[in-house]
């Protein structure tokens, strides 16, 4: 029993000694120096009292025993004052970083709001043209047999989407790439005709599809993007998917000629 207790005390002593060594090494890397070694020599006989002595060498005690060398100003300060200066520098750095991030975010938000790809009037005009075209296509489907045989509703939906891609792909490469991938995956899952038949039966699909691009920079665009993706996938988007979609769209909207570094 005595041998086991002795072994336990020795292990506790070694643990405390390593704790102090780790702390002093961390402090030395940050500019602290110790005029005298805060660790006492290892006694020939380690006892419970030896462990207690080491436990009394707390982090606070180490700062009291240390000196801080401020390389910026060439000053040597007592350890406690050095710790206070360290904390002040850290707080200033954090504050500056947060202000910089806030400025970048504000600049990006301002840019997106002020630089829409198309005006509201153009958006409304395009939307009206699209609706008229859809109405004309529907009318011809009921009255023109040759048109009906060549352009079934699912084919019309597919052609409309492909034509839209050709108009916006250069301005929105990431957004169109993500949408094209989603369309392709859905075609493989459901079958081309079956998938586009389902899409053609969604009354406002093309209108919402247009919103993604014509509302660039407006808060409606990410909502439209998320809505369209939910129709393509035939399920609601997860929170992470919605976040990814917003990031994709905003990156496209900002990447054409906005460089935050140019402002600083």
C-alpha cells in the first residue's frame, strides 16, 4: 500500500511540474521572461508536501514572477502589467477585425443593392413578354395541330429554360451551373419527359425562374432561387442548401466588377 501511495504522489508531482512547464513555455513565446526559474529543483524524496508546493504555483503566480518585454515599444514591464497590455492589444485587434468585416459586408450589400443587372421596368417588361408568349403557346396548343405535335407542354418548358440560360449564363456562371446540374440530376431521376411535364404544370415556374436573374441584388432573388430549386428537386431545400444557394447567387452578383480590395 505504501508503494502504491508513493507512486500516486510521484505521478501527481510530475503532472503538476509539466503543467508549470507548459505554462511558462507559452508565456516565453509571447515575450515573458523569468529572472529566476519558477520551478523548484526536484527533491530527492517526493512527498505530498512537494505536490502542494507545485500546486501553489498558479498561472497568476507565474505572471507575478515574470517580466514582460514589449518589443513594439522596447519596454520591460512587470508580468501583470504585461498581461494587461496583452489583453488590450488583443481587444484592439478583435475590434479592428470586426470593423473591417462589417465594412466589407456593408460595401458588398451596398453594391448589390445599387447595381441590379436590369431595371425594374425591364424586369416587368420581360415578365409580361414571357407571360404573353406562354399564353400564345397555350392557345396554339389547343388550335394548331402541327404546333401541338411539335411542341408539347413539356418541350416548351424545356426550351424556355434553355433559352433563358443562353441569355444569362455569361453574367451568372455559378448560378446557371448550379441550376443546370440540378435540372440534369432531376432528368436522370425522373426521366426527361416526366420531369419536364411536371415542371410545365407549375403555373408560375418561369416567372419565378426569371426572378432569379431580373431581381439581381434584391432580397427576392435568393427566395426565387430557393423556390425554383425546391420545384426542381420536388422537395423543400434544407437550411444548408438554401444557404449555399444564397452564397452562389450573391457571389455571381458581386463578382463581375466588384473588388473589395480596391476600396482600401
